[in-house]
């Protein structure tokens, strides 16, 4: 197993950039899930309030895991909201008081974008760096997001 990307260079920058995109997606999603947690309204408030807390705690765990993995293999994780917002494929939360179904659909769409990005990052880690440890971690992120997408879609009857 080839590992670590300790030497700088164009190839290393590609892995660092793609992992920073995933880190940014997790950070923006973390903040967005807090927004939904605080502002969800409607008859499903008690259940969704708790679910959104579960989801932002998952996001916190995943982003920390990803940043620490990057550091372990000699990469530099981004660490400012300015950086995250500039590369994230996830948009910030909307207005307060959105319909709970709209919120769930937004989260599912965002998770689908994250899965796409994580798949690309997994491919780069595996094929270009033979870094199976990073690829395995990213695949776990994909699996967890897909499970949450299934559960949220079931909640809205899709």
C-alpha cells in the first residue's frame, strides 16, 4: 500500500484540494443543519428538532475525522469559513420558518451533492495515491449519508 503524500507538488495539491472541498461541504452542512434545528416549524417539530441535532453531530464527527486524516498524511485542511464558503458545493441555510418538507428535501439534495463529491475524492485517493485508508474513510462517509438520505426520503414519503 502506497501511502502518504508528504512531498509537496501538483499531484498532492489535487488530493488536498478535493479533500478540502469535502471538508468545506461538511462544515457548511454542519452550520446549515444547526440553522434547520433552530428554525424548523410545524407539526413534526419535536421529531425533526432531534433529528437535525443528530445530523449536525454526525457532520461534526465527519469533518473532524477528515481534517485529522488530512493532517496525518501531510496535507493542510482549510480552517476558515471564508475558505469553506469559497469551495463548498453546499449553499448556506435559507430563511427562518421554511416548511419542514422543503427542509428535508434540501438536506437530501445537499447530501446527494456531498456523496458525488466524496465518490470523486475516493477515486482520487485510491487510484492516484493508493491511499486505501483515506478511501475507506470516505466510503464510510458515503454510506452514512446514503442511509440518512433513505431515512429522510421515507419521512417525506418518497
